[in-house]
């Protein structure tokens, strides 16, 4: 039994079926594991007091989210590397905010989407992450960096909708009030534009969960080049899927636009973006391109970023600018899977 896979309701069922025990003891175990962050949760006093139960749980509980093997800190941003049971490695990034931390988590080892500006794409898809490996990134961050990890964004390695079932169960576990208690309105799932995934999430019945789309170009010929997924899921179909997405009142879709000078920052690209956004309730997250280790392109200057942002605002677009925090760590958007490596692994 892997507690990182389970909501409290799941655990209650397991307790009844496998141990013949009721919700009181399940709650004691869950609390010890998630609130006290103790992986040896059978040590909880209530469990110890229940005849024979602690020994059975010590035998049955598996805790294998991977081992933290490397971390780099700069300007408060932490990128940490987790080595998984099969020696593959994943990266996560902790971004301190004023009142809390945001954790950027991975959903796959590598990614098969092939986005041209992305370091992770160079790895190809190695494998899907399990539920435990996804939730484990948050559990590890809470244990090591304190309890203030309140926001989770699926913007690390991988396309979350390529690993849909595990990501959705991970969201359920993360948001369980008896456990890590990260409200779904503080969790964002970001897709490169998997239309089938967007439609599935629309039917999922998680209205508070935030949806983000990595757009980066609003003309098919350019987006085909930057994001090969666009060839099978072009912009008009993506726009249609997003327009049909049941957004809660007061919620916006997040549209990420990585600004690459000389590629997607011209007047034509701006006009196309403005037109494409018009029917959508969306907020644009303008992100300066972060050059990878061998990238031929350069990042935009502050003036270029500000000019594009102002032009969007003038065109009536709801836009926010994101500081390029973490660029030096290769921890900014599209840069995971790069510099840090764990000894002896193939990652
Ligand atoms: S940007 Fe996202 S979807 Fe595209 S290759 Fe990178 S990790 Fe995959």
C-alpha cells in the first residue's frame, strides 16, 4: 500500500477491506503521514495501541517517492532533483512567493511533445510518473522546505494530459483536506494543447482546478514549427476546445506565451495573438524566453518584453508579466531536464 497514491476515502476503504478497521484508525494513520510528514506513519500512537496493526502496516506500507539527490538555490528559487526507484531523475522547482511557496512539479520523465524551445523535449519521453512520484514531489518539498508549499503547477517535465489518470488522481490526493490540503484552486495543470485532454478535464467535475495552455504562437505555420503538436491539434480546434471549457465565474484560462525575439514578437504575431484570444476569457502569462545550454536564440531584453506587454494591454488583452526568476538555474519554463544530473543514472 502506497499512501502517496491514496485519498483519505481510498484509505478508509483499504482499512475496512484489508484490516477490518474503521475510519478512526485510518484517520490516525493519514494524519501522521500527511500532517506530521512521517513516512513511518504506523508509529502514530493510536496505531500502536491497536493490537497487531502497527506490525502489519510496517510490513505493507511502501514509501518510494524517490530520493532527493541534488539541489541548487539562487535568489530563493530552489531546483531539486529526485532519483526514482529505477534510477531515472526528475526535477521540481520551488518558487518562494510573499506569503507561500509555489512548487512546479513534473508529470513525466522527459516529454514526447518536442517543443523546439524546451530543454525537456531533448530527452524524449522516457516514462510516465506514477501517482506516488507526482505527489511525492510535494511531500518532499513540504518535508525539506517547510509547510508553506501552497500552490502547485504542473509545468515541470512532461505534458500532464499525456499522463492524465495519474495527474488527476494526484490532484485528488494533493487537495485532500485531511492530507496535504492544497485547494484545487491553487493547482494549475498546464498543457501544450492536448485537445482531448482539455475536453476530458472539462467533463472531470473539478471546476476549481486551473487550466493553463502553453501557446507561444497564434499562427499555425509558426506554431507548427515551435510546437509539433500543433500539426494534429491546430489553433482553431484548440480555441474551440478552450471556448467550450466550463470556466467558473471569476476564473480565467491562463495562456502562456514565451516571448522569443525575432520569432514571435513582431506586429503580425501580436495581431494574430490578439485575434485568437478575442473569444476567450483568458489571461496571458508573458514569459521571457530562457535560453537552454545550446540554444542559438537569445532572451528578450526587458525593453522588448515591456513593449510587447504594453502592446497587448493596448489591444485590450488581460496580461501579466512573469519575472524570469530561476533562469540561472535552468529552472524557468521549458528548461527542466538540463543541467543537474544524478550520479550513475541515465537522466
Ligand atoms: S514545453 Fe512542455 S510539452 Fe513542450 S516539450 Fe517541453 S515539457 Fe513537453
